């Protein structure tokens, strides 16, 4: 799994957010935060695990909202960024960052109210094990995103050095069945691919995003969306 190694480099970790979420990429960050908050609902006093938490964008956001958060990632340098972010936000008592492999979560069954992973499943050629582990440690909500086949992402997906698997709906339904999970909600977005947003200034990206959101609200938009957000529960 190339993605397991790729993010272990310090320079990759240091540039991670700037590369993806500056310029028009801010709109992507905002949308992803909304997706996480929509899926998790009110988080105050909830126990939440984020796997493959990277630089802690979401872990810190949830800690700021009063959740008791564990952020886990296999990359030490990504976690260093997360810990610095938690310090800046003044939430070190609400979020713990630990290093580990999502294939074996070091927690007893049913430890968390919710477990989620963003931008992770595309790095996993065989994500069954990750989803099974997510299911084992959660009492309620499981949430993750996928990058999709039949989308504009196919144009550059093959170029990505960390490897990137694309999913279709059948793949995800099969995964959920295997892990004995029930789909609660699916949202599809970004007919215009991430790569376009992050390469142009915010002011140019905004009108494109407005059109993208309009198209995204249609059946055709869902069909060609490059990202899907999946919320599930144990059966
Ligand atoms: C694209 S980054 C996403 C980070 C964060 N979730 C976000 O959305 O900003 C993918 C992350 O998955 C982590 N990762 C890859 N393989 C992993 C594994 N087997 N267990 C835990 N984390 C892993 C990488 O270290 C990296 O931080």
C-alpha cells in the first residue's frame, strides 16, 4: 500500500494542507468539514475516533466542539502537524493523537460513539479489514468518503504518486454488507474534480463551485460526482 508510506515523509506532511486546502482548495476543506459534522450530528461529550486523521483537520475541529477525540494515523510527521494544531487551538485536553495502523485498532469493542475516516479508503486496495475494525470499535456511526469511478477524477487519478483506488456504488454496498453495516445516508458531490479547485485562486473557484453545487443537486450530478460521503451503522 503506497499511501501507507507516502505520508510518512516530513516534507509531505508539512506541505499536506497547503497543497490541498489553500486557494480554491478552501472550498473543498469547508465541504468536507460540513460532511463530517452532518454525519456525526451534535458531538459535545461524544467519544469519537478518527482513523487516518493525518494533520488533524477534523479531530481538532471536533475537539473544539466539545467531543472527546482520538486521532490515529500511521504517519508520525502527519501527527506532529495535528498535535501542533491542537496546541494552537487550545484543545490538547480534548484530543489525543496516537500512531497506529488502522488494520488493527488498539481499542476494545464498542469503545466509541462514532468512528470516521476521510480521504483514506482511496489509499486502500483492500479496505475490508479497515471497515471491519471501524465497525468493531463503534456503537453507532461510521462515516467515510470515497473517490469515484465514472468521474472527472479518472483524468488525473492514475498520476497520483500515493496510489488512488476509485470506487463505484456497488463496491461500497458490497463493502458495507461484508462488514455487516447498514447504509444510513449517501451524499455525492464535486462533478468538478478537486484538482481543478486547488489549482486556481479562491475568487475564481467560487463561481465554479456554485455551478458545481447546482449540477450536483441533480441525478446526473450524482452519477458523475467525483466524491461520495457514506454514513452507516452496525446492523
Ligand atoms: C490523504 S491523507 C488524509 C488525512 C486526513 N484524513 C484528511 O482528510 O486530511 C491519508 C492519511 O492516511 C494515513 N494512512 C495511510 N495508511 C494508513 C494505515 N494503514 N493506518 C492508519 N493511517 C494510515 C496516512 O498517513 C495519511 O495521513
